[in-house]
C-alpha cells in the first residue's frame, strides 16, 4: 500500500510540532524518518495513527484521502504500529495479546482463543518466528515481545507498518534480527516506516531516508550517505560523531570494587561477585543489555542498595554501608540513568535543581536559610557554561528538552570537586548534538584526572568513551577488555559468551 | 530502581511488576501506574488561584440555587409560575439575596447595628473562627507540599488542646505570660508528637499516613474522652461530666481589641505562623528538602536527602501547626473548660482550607478567613432568614468537590487546559527572577 502524507501541520499552542511535512512511502519500501528527539517524528506518526488530528494537510492511502478519528480507524485502514514501549499485557498469553481489541468470538460471545492461536502460528510460520501462542508475554525476552507486537499489527492486515524507535530496548543481536524481519516484511509488499535516530541502523535497512528537523523536512538522503552527512543534516551543523580523545594518563587505582555482590529488595542476587578497579584519569565503561545488574552496581556504589557484600573503596576509604549523603560528600558525582525519575525534580526550577544534592550546607545554605542570591549567580554561570537552552534559571526542569535536562544534571555534578564520576546511561534519549556535548564533558573530566565509571547499553557510546570495557551479563562480569575491542566481540560478550583468547586486560 | 524505601511502597503492585521484569526491559511501563495518585495530587495543588476563585463563585451560585429551591415562598409561587412568573422571580431574588446579605452581615459588617464598634463585630467573629483554621490549614498544607496527606487533624488538635488545657488549668501561681507560653508550647509539642507518630510509622514501616492518621484520630478521641472522664486527669474535680476545669486567667490568650470582641491574640500568632510557614517552605533548607521529597522522592533520595527522616520532620511540623489550632480553641475560643468535641471539625475543615489555598501559606490564610466568614455568617443566616446553616456546609463541600476536579471548573468556565509540560513557552513571564518555585 502506498502511503502519502501531504503537508501535515500540527500545532500545540504556539509550538509547531509538524510544519507542512510531506512524505511518500511506496509499497514495499522501508522509509526511514530520521531526526533528533523532539524533531516531530513521533507527533507525525501519532497523526498518522489517528491519535492526533492534523491542523492542516491530509493522509492518503493508495491515493485516497483518509480521515482517522482514532487508532481504530487507522488500524482498519491498514496501518499498524509497533510502539517503542510495548502495548502488551504481561499476564496474558501471546494469543490473548494478539486478539486483544478485536477478539474473535464463537456462539454465545465466548472467546475464540483457538482462532487467535491459529493466527499467531500462521504468521509466525510465514516469517520464521519461533513463537509459542500460549507463552505468557511477561516471560518472553524483550526481542520476542517485540515480535508479538509485530504479529499483532500483521494480524489486523496491516499494509503499512510503523516502527517507532524499535531498537531502543534491543541487544545488538536482537537488532540485527529485527532488521532481517523488516527486510522480510518488505519482500511481502508491506510498506515500512522506520523511526529512529540511530544512524547505523538507518543505513543498513532504509531504501529512502527523510530527515526531519524542528518539525520540518530538511531533506532526503540516500542510504549511502555517510554517518557524518546524516548527522549534520539532523542537527543542522557539522557534528563530530567520535569525539577527540587523547590517550589516558593513568594514575593510581581510585575506585576499587572487590568481590561485590548485591541482593535486591525482593531477594534476588542481582550483582554476583564482581571485581574491577578504575584508575585516576581513566574511563571504564560497563556494557551490557539493560537489566543485567548494571543499575544495581551503580546503586551499590552510591549507597542506594542496602544488601551489599564485598568491598567498594574510593582512594582507600570504604563506601560500603555509607548513606547517599556520605558517598556524595566523599566526592562522587552521579548522573543517574533515569534523569526524570532520579536526577531532577521536574517542578523545581533549573536553579533549584542545580542545588538539589547540595542542600546540606554552604554555599547554598547558611544557617538553615537558602542563599538565593548565591544560587542565582551560580545558576546563571552554569546556564552559560553548559549552554543550557532555557528562558532563564527560573524555568522548570520539566519544561526542558531531554538534552537540556541532562546538561542541568551534568552541570550540578561536575561543578563539585570530584573524586569519582559515575554516569549511568548519560546520553539515553538525547539527540546527537547533546550526545556530543555530554561525551566531551565526560572526557574532560577524565583528562582532569577524575576516574569515570560509565554505564551504557549503547555500544556506540561504550566504544566512544571507554578506555576499558567491562561487560556485564546476569549480574557477573563476563570480561574486562580494552576500549578498542571490536563490536562483534562485545556483542557476543553481552550475550554471555566469554571473550575468546587471553585478551582480557 | 530499587524499591526498598518505604515511600515507594504506596502501591502494592510495584514489587510484583519489578519482580517479573525481564533482563533488557526498560521498566518504564510501571511509571504511570506508580504516579497516578501523585499526578492527581499535583493536578489539584498546581491549579491556579483562578480555579480556587471560580470554585468559590460556582459554589456560591449552586448554594443560591439550593436556597431558592428550598425556600417556601419560591415553592408556593412556582405553582402558578406560568400565570405570574414575576412572583417566582421576585421570590427567588428575595430568598437568595436575603440569604447572602445576611451572610455578609453576619460575617463582615452589620449596617443595622449602631456604630462602627458594633457593626464590625461580625468581622471579629469571622477572624476568631478563622484563627485555628489558619494554623491547622497550614499544617495540612505543609504535609501536602511534602507529598503527605495529614487527615489526623482532629487527633492532633485534641492532644494539643488537652496538653495546653492541662497546663493552663493546673499550675496556678505561674505569672501571666510565662504560664501562657508553657501552655502553648505544651500543646504544640503534643500535636507534633501525635502526628510525628504517624510519620514514624510511615518512615519505618511504610504504613500509609492517610490510614494511620485517620485511625489515630479515633485513638486520640477516645483517649482524650477517657482522660476527661477520669478524676485526677483532665476532669473537673467533683464533676461527673466529661469536661475539664476552666482555664486559669494567667494562661488565657488575651483579647486583641478589648473584651467586647471575641478576637484574641491567637490571631496575631496565626499571622506570625503564616510568615514562618512561608519562610519554611520558600526560604529554608528544610522546606527545600520537604518539597523535593514531596515532588520526587526518588530524586530526593538520590540527591542524598534522607527521605524517611524528612517524612518524620514534615509530620512533626504539620502536627505542631495543627496542635496550635487546638491550643487556640482552649486558650482563646472556649476558655471555660473543654470537652472531647473541642476540635469542632477544624481538623477536617483544615484539609479543605489547605486545598482551597493551594497549599501556599498566604493562600491558606485567605481560605481560612473565607471559611471563618462562612461559619460566622452561617449562624446569622440561620437566625435572620431561617435558612439552615447546612446550606453553608453544602457550599463548602461543593468548593472541595470543584477544587478536587479542576477539569470540571475549567469546563464550566471554558478555561484552556494548562499545558504543564509543554516545552519552553509558559515561562516567559517568569523571567530570570523566579529562582525558586513558589
């Protein structure tokens, strides 16, 4: 089916999220929408899926104008969507999830699960998925859950499939498999709209690339374009994808983690007997698929986990059993992995967020009273220094873009005297321009002699930053390898395979 | 993502969700579930002063309709509405305007009385009624700002009143200001401790403060009742009634403008306490940490703020304010001895006042004065127009209802939906001066 979006405009108050965007997706084509976060990709797709009504413009399917007043209409017209956050019910089986919303029934309004089961089998077979219709979705790995989403869309005869940032939650291997599935779907004539900001994926599968910036189409690119070309189109200026990073000037081991184990509040052993160290002036990146104990490792260092055994010492002082306050006071800077949940108070102003973890004393508090003048001066200074784009220091953090929010967190943490910087997923959800900024700052911290622990699920980031890479799998460290280890080796390690040969550093 | 702090346990369905989390899943799916209550609360607290104002207006209109519908003249004239509609309209006008005029005269200024000194007496009554409401409302509001719902105002007031009352009727011979100060301090501490108990339960075990404060109300009521019925504790010696002796004059809050008015020095204290609450919330370190805990306990914890300790502190402060309301009752309003009904529902009205005042100290102050006016005027309305004082309660309740449902008020008045998270546009007026969330 041919999909055409013609002059779509969507405004939210004064903000124009989509400004006369026109895109044509031919049948059997993988069309990539590339753009930074906040460029308007998701808004456009929500218009297509009937979740938003466009202020101007029209949607055409096979040259016929469509009117969608809700997702139901869009689905009926043959548009399917695979959401970034899966719309699945974990306690339902695959078949039940697939039939959800258009349940086939038999006489007396009884559910016809058998039919749904059959449908799942049939579609699975067609694409060579190995999928048990009776498995509970909650028990399935994320990559497989995504296939359930795909089957769900296909079972409603979707001719146009929209993938909204589908690889954000996948391992590199799962990503590769998804690429294969997308190619298969394309063979069968399904049109695919693929939304992403990851350049490597785009170049691998896209037939056509439309780049969106600030709500406008800024141009089309061919899949043969280089990463740099695509990135500069997205951002609107030349971009350094791999930041300049000199050789590490290593000092003494600063952070020493020795036989560390963590048991989480529900009693599971989430970090299992791991040991590593970080030297002054060194970046150690912990790679691994989300949920393999990295979060808990970081929380253990920060004093956020209660059941911790083994040793964590920073410059000879033990951090085990200390409160968060004491860990922060020991000179640990912390960029939490979820900045909205753990890093910022979104109803607080930028200024207030800049003193969030420094509310215990000078310079911002004297005699129990906030020093607002000092704070304002400090905030103004950081606003300029970290290039935080906002109306002013009184802007609420919740009103900032992700990149600017992260800059606020970084500004807060890097403006203290640091003995260790812990950055968990420092660029998650950030646009290319902000990624560059954050990476530069982290490397600067390293070069000033601060040991840095980076936790990331993005291989690109790990490779860009790390002097050494520790790969975690199921709570343990699979191996610690040099920063220039090839991606495929890292990918295998992330799946639990120990590195071949004696390459461990 | 660990959930071992008690604040994370408000919804029991979190832990299973986390338990089944597969490796690789981002876990963000649990977010909306977790914060639903939080979002509703924020929606209520972040509404503009405009919503508060409109809610009051709307409630007064609805009250007017009720007055008209229940008025006998209106009912009689409705029978022949189609032959002489003017009669019914006149009857409606008479009943509604009569009611609200008497409400005004009963609460602010009575033109029918001779002289300014007499005419202004209703306003004095209003402020007298408002005094305990102000401090109790501030206590509840402080809790709201820190994400805690203190419904235990009744219990905290009872304990505050009992402690203050006991000091005030015992210890004869202490000189005037000293005795009064002791009594006030005793009441404040008693209220703080009773509320702090709920805070401690939440901080250590995660017990929801809504439930514990409600239950502690009953404990307090029956405990105080028992003390009032027991010789040697709070009961008037030689009496069988569950009532305390009268307060000694050396511990009574003196009248502010002479004996002819009921208004006492508690009102001045209430103003000072409002200043203090403003400072606490907007300028103090503790207030900063309270607000951080209230708005995002996870971020507060990661920022090194001891969340359980803050919960205890907040409840201590909250209870201290509410306890002060109990003190005002026994040392200012009713100085002849108190019974177990001394709280007069103020502990609950304080919740409404805090909501109406958007949990901002001066907003609470204004809301408390409004409610004081309703109380003072309600009696006058009943006396002069024969309209049940319950109408005023209906108006108050409708206000709560409307404030709890801002979308409803917006719909009625066709107000635009506030776009809290829309990027970079609602802040133009805020400029660079607003460093701190007010």
